[in-house]
């Protein structure tokens, strides 16, 4: 029974399609056909593939030109192959190959040979295939990536605004912490509208500003004889800023509406240190609400690129540089890692402090990002909530640690009795006549039990089992 695979070399205005039966033992014979990229031509492509009974289609990820081809085949060709009575597990499969993995010999690049090479390398498993989510998730990605682009545009606009003010000799950015805050906008809007009195403009600032009115008047002194061109440019920049802010609010509302049914997953992700609602929405848009595409957390970390790489030759790994992965997820995880290590009492702060001495800041942040990535998979895939296990859980952790050290001290021959419930202990050596005053030993267990345990282990190691008992307790530092 023939099993046909089609390779499509994608361009902006044309498609080079090659179909071959890969089950034949002889040399493959390709059927070639060229199509346009208009909607009618894409429908004709889907009909032609169905007529030839093509089971799988592989195409090159050329810029954004592959998207209309993919969506047309996904909507019109794929269902006809999967609903057949004898459809196999790979029937109607669509593959998106990275263009770098389909490079041909230099100087011999042609459209139809490229399409044929796609088929040959797909069968030989030599192509690097990309993960393409379903239609709904692709829509989420479009919204979140557009929102991120607006954020970048806002930062660029702020930098251009500051350059414009410096050129106009208006030094308000040196005195106002947020140039685009309420006070900054009011003063800049007054300057753009033609106000020439520095005192009037300075009075529009908030009384909570650290700068004094005299400092503000001095910084705004150039608006007395400011060129009208600068005023018009300033007004245009402020208007553009208002448009960006309005579009950002609309995208926030749109994204909240799209992810309303997955609100629980958003809340569980937002509870992680370093993440918030915005970051959680972007992560769900990239990997899905359940991350079901990835069987394990390690595979998700490998797809993201948040793991060590391999560059092995002759048995020697010359580089551990992280591989290329999903750029959006890597950006999110690196930002979340830098924020998580600053969260007091979190496990990520403890992990960062342990690794930064040996690895340095960059690699320590990479390790934290890897841990965050695997936690994201665990939370989404298993539907669990984040539970902090770091030093922030002080009370229960201290009780468990104190109980463990008390058991070890008793095994070394000491008697430990509670003086008051839960917090203080009275310790005395089991053998020997020395009695210890309760007021000299009634100390919080978390402060001295660890040190006492270390001293007892050290003495026992060198054969001095009664060294602590033979010396008065007040001779030891911290009441020991």
C-alpha cells in the first residue's frame, strides 16, 4: 500500500510541492507541482494533496509565510485524512521543519530539490521539527507577543522622550523618578501646550516629590524661550504614549477574556516566587494550560533551552552553553529567576546563595531558571499548587530540626529535657556529678542546639566523651 509524503518549500508568492511514495524499494519518484499563496491557490493545494492521498506533509518555516499554508491544510486537508476508516496514527500529520536543518549544498539551491530534500530528511529523521500548538493557543500567543512588543515600544518611547528633553535643556528627568508618572506627564503636557512660566509648570508636580520647587523651576528654566518645534515633538510623543497605554489596556482585557476558563492555572502559576499574573498568562500561552505536549519537566526545559548544552568531540565536551530554544519562555524564566532570588525566605534565594559562589551570577540564574521551568511543568501538568519549602517555613522546620538534633544528642549520651513547652531545653550529661543551672541553659533551641551538636560530635570523634560535662557551662560562648 503506498504511503505518500509531501514536502513544501514555502515562499511569499509561490509554493514548490513535491510528493513521493516512501514505501517503494526502488528509487523514489517525485511528483512536482507549483502553487500560489492566495486563498484560492491554497484550497487547490489541499484538494490536490487529498487527491494524491498524501498521508504526511512537511514544510519549511520560512519567516511567517508558512502560517497561511499550515492553517489551510489544518482546516481542509487534515480532517479528510484522519477521518478515514483505515487511518493510521500518523495520518494527516503536519510537520514544520526549521530551515537551518534543510540546508543544501552551497551553490546548488533550487526550490523543488529543497522540497524533495524535506521528504528525504523527514524519513531519515534528520530534520529539526518545531512545536506548533493548536489554533486557540496560537491566538493566545499572538495576543501575548503583541502585548510584549507594546511594552518594548513604550520603553523605547520613554528613552526617545528623555533624549528630546535633554536636547531641549529640560532636566526634569534628573529630579523625577518616573518621567511618565502623573507628575511628569502633567508638567510635560503643560510645556507641550505652550506654557512658558517655570513656576507654573513646577507647581503641577506632586508635593511628595523629593525635588524642591526651586530645583524644579531651575530644571524647567529652558521652557521660557523653548523653540515651538520642540513643543510639537513633545506633544506628539505624549500622544503616542497615550495610544500605547490604551492598546495595552485593551490587550489586557482581551487576554483575560481568552484565558477566563483557565483562571485556576493562572492563579497557581502566579503564586510562584518571581511570577505574576502577566507572566503566568504568557507562560500558558507558550506551553498550554496543561503542558500536555511535554511528557516530563526535563523535556520542557530542553525545548525552552533552560538546560546545559553539549558540544562533544572525541569524547570531550567543549562547551555547556545552553541550546537555542523558545525565546519567549527563556526571557520569562530569566526574568522570573532574577526576581525569585530576591524573594526573602524562598527556596530560590537559598539555591542562588549556594550556587553563586561557585558558578557566578549568570550560571546561578540559569540554574534557578531551570528549576522554575520544571516547577512550571509540575504545576500545569499535575494540577498542583505551589508550596514554599524554603527558609520561610521557619516554625515547622525549626521544630523538626530541633527534634532530630535532640535524638542525636541523646544517642551520644546526653539527657535533654524540655524546660518550657516547645522552645527551651535543659541539657545535662547522663553520667557524671556535674549539675547545670537551669538559668544558664534555658536558651532557644534554634540558637544553640546546632552548635552544641557540632561540639559534641567533635569531642566524641577524638575520644573526649565527657569534655563538655567536665567544664562549667558558663565558660562556653553563648551560654554553652
